[in-house]
C-alpha cells in the first residue's frame, strides 16, 4: 500500500449524504478488512464506528481521530457495546483524520427544504 503524506483536495469529492432521520447506514470501505459505518441513533445524534470484513464491530483503528470543526475540538471516542465509537450530531461539521491526514468530511449543509401549496408561485432571487 502506498503511503500518503498529503491529500490533494480534488480527491475529497462529494460521496453522498447521511440522514439523521431514516434508519439507513452509510458505509465507507477503508480497505479490504475495515469499513466505517455511520448510523442514526435518533434525536439528531449518530455514531461512527468500525467493522471488519465480516461486519463484526472492531475498535477504532489506530491513527483515526475525529475533529469537530465548528468548535475546533477533538471528539473523544466513547465506548458502546464494548467498542469505541465517535458520536456526532446534526448541528455540527466534522473531519475524520487518519494519521493526521484528512480522509473524510461530514459537512452540515445548513439548509432546509421549502414546501408549499400549489397556488403560490416559487422562485429564487440570486444575490448581487
């Protein structure tokens, strides 16, 4: 495996989204032996945890740290079901680092859907 000392920001592309509302888990394959999963726990809280190739929970691999970008603080792992997990919430944005290299970002998009009745008209005014 090639050692990466830097990340070209072009490689940090949009890879999908995660919802705190539904029961779907987001899965990121780290390598042939390790996957990262994100699952909602309800009430706007989710956990990030790791599993092996047989989908069995494992400890957070060495070198992985989570950073909350809004407060600029490290997110300490917590033990749940005997294994380390990172807990996140819908209001903040996060960066996951592997050996000091940013490898994943969870960005709060701070947007809301607009729903309305059919008899109104809807448009967008672009800022000057």
